[in-house]
C-alpha cells in the first residue's frame, strides 16, 4: 500500500477493547459488512446505524437513558430522541404534530423563545395559537369546546420566570376528553423532580442545556414519548436535520451522572434562599413554590417531589433597585441561562423577555423589578453573604 492510501484509510480500530465510558462516535456514516445488511437496516428490519443525522450510537445511547429516566416507574416502552437544542426539540415535536388548519393552545408565560417560535414561525406558517391562563381549567375547557380545531396543548410547569405551576393531571384529563395531544417542557424540573408522563402527558421535551447537562458547556435537547410515536417524530428530526451531535450528547451523559445529587442541593439551597429573601424589607415578593405562601404550593406539592432550583423575586423599588442589586453581587454571575452548578441571575425584562410585549409580561407577573435566580450548589453561607452584599446601600 502506498503512502497516500495509508493517509486516507481508516486506522485499525480496537473492537476487542471495551471502553468503560461511553465513547464519542465521531462518524458521519456507518459501514455495512454486506449489502444485504445495509438494506435491512435501511428498511428498518434490523437495528443499526446508517448516517449520524438519522441516528448515532452515542446520541441514541444518551437519548435512551433520558427516556428511561422520564419513564421511570412506568410500564411500556418509550423513545428518547436528542436534538440540537431545546428549541429544536420543541420545533421538531410541534412540526410533527401540527397539521394544516390545526390550532394550538398554550400559556402566556412560556420560555421567551418558545413564545416567539409559536407566534412568529408557526404563526407565519398559518397555525393559529391561543395564549391563555392554563391554571384555570374551566377557561381551558371553554376554549377546547369552542375551538374543536385545537389539537395540541403545549405547556411548562413551573413556568419561567414566576414559577407558576399548572395541574398536569387536570390538563391531561381535558386533553383526553377533547382529543388533544399534550406536550410539556420539563426543563425546570428534570425527571428527578417531576415525571409528566406519569400524569398522562404524551410528549416531554427538555432543553438538556440546563440541569440535565448541568455544567453550562453544551447545547442540546430531547424529546421523550411512547415508542409507538417514535417514527412520527423521528421523520421530522431526520428531514429537518435537528439532530444532536455526539459530543454534546456525551457531555449530557457526564452531567446526568450527578443529576440526583445536584438537584437535591439546588432544591435545598433555593428553599433556604427563598426563606432568606422573604425576610428582606427591600423585597416585595418571592416566587418559589416551596414556600407555603406561594399560590401554587399545593399544585407543586402534588406533582413535584422537591421544588427545584429556580426562584424569582421582586425588588420593591423597581428596575433601578434590581439593576443596582445585581451589579453588587460578586459570587453570583449575570448570565442568560440556568441550571448550571453555580448561581446565575437574570433580569427578565431586559434579557430573556425583551421581545415579549410589555402587556404580556405584566399580565404574567414579569415586572421591571423582577430578578430571576438559578440557585447553584455552592455552600449556602457564601451564597447568602453574596445576596447580603447585593442589598448593601
Ligand atoms: C433554555 C430553555 C429552552 C430552550 O432551550 P435551548 O437549549 O436554549 O434551545 C426551552 N425551554 C426552557 C424552559 C428553557 O429554559
């Protein structure tokens, strides 16, 4: 064999060694031993990989692990398809569900990007959507009765950034009666704290970018649902090219190993911080559904096993006070994400909700003085001291 051919050819691999850790399969395609094998894999008669946009051993392994976590304790088979981001998980599942003339119903206080996606992308493509208060089940039922074209109920609980909770079981019961499909964004809770499938939800999506990955170094998403619905979703993933990449899937797997430990600490720190903030005279309101005084405490208790790491609070003196507070923090970082191991703070009206109309923000409690906190897993004393410095004059 000549020099240039050796350059091109695949190095001898070591299929006899078994890695302890899931390897990153950085290969766009997969070879067949015989043409007959290829045909069987292409036709779906045999399991195997063809091309990484269709599926890849690293991505599929992590997707399946996420499905196992979401469906923990449930009968039946579930799929987990990883996507290039949380947004692509949402757009992939919605594209697969929305038929011409179909309508969607959702809440006003969604993740900002999701509101924009539904309004701009799906709105421009002719899908009409209703944004209503889904915590009012009578209101939801009225809409479903009046608009039989509604075929998808899309929601988040707890919602961003005011942590309102929706009754998953109640919504799913109405969905069944009115022949709708339900999709839930479970990013804030992770399956460790809340398992929407167990309450009758059809599809769960995540931005794995947040708690599931947990270390702020990957962007990806996942769609989980019943095995019988895999193909319907997968067609859209494959054809729109919204697949995850092996490296990000691998990072998510690393994060998942400590998910339970992290969520315990995120939750206990957030509970302590919420109690601390509730005592501060500068704070007019604390949104944390672990507080007995929170209007959604009972709903949260019914469907979450702990209350998670997200909270928000309102500075009595409004926007100026909020900005001053945030600039005075040293340990907590100003960053527009959540779910990392360190504490992150955000001012929704000037960042995540900048493109959401003011009336819609106000109707959902997103005021100028509102600060959102993604509480990290630091030692609580250090965290409290940092917040104390935020209140210093
Ligand atoms: C971040 C986030 C998304 C979008 O996820 P990306 O990974 O940024 O695309 C969707 N929903 C919620 C609740 C989020 O926090």
